[in-house]
């Protein structure tokens, strides 16, 4: 089952565009946001983010 708190981070990333912006808005560290999104990908069993260098974008 997918964690709703992690899904919220994914939604915020879609809205705000960067992990840093998500972290600032929700008072997390960027590292914590990144780790939670990685855990969500493992739970889902699919890639949710495309990583290009230091940037991430949502997969279609």
C-alpha cells in the first residue's frame, strides 16, 4: 500500500517543481524529501521521477 504522506510529497513536487521548494513549503530538509520520494518509488514498483543531474521531473 502506498503511503499517503509520500504521495503528498509527489503532488507538491508536481505543483512546486523542485525538491528544495517542496522541502521549504513543508518544513523538511531536501534530503528527507528525496529519501521519501525514493521510498515511494520502491513502494510503487515503478519510476516516478526522472533524474537528470541534480534535477528531477515527474515521469509521464
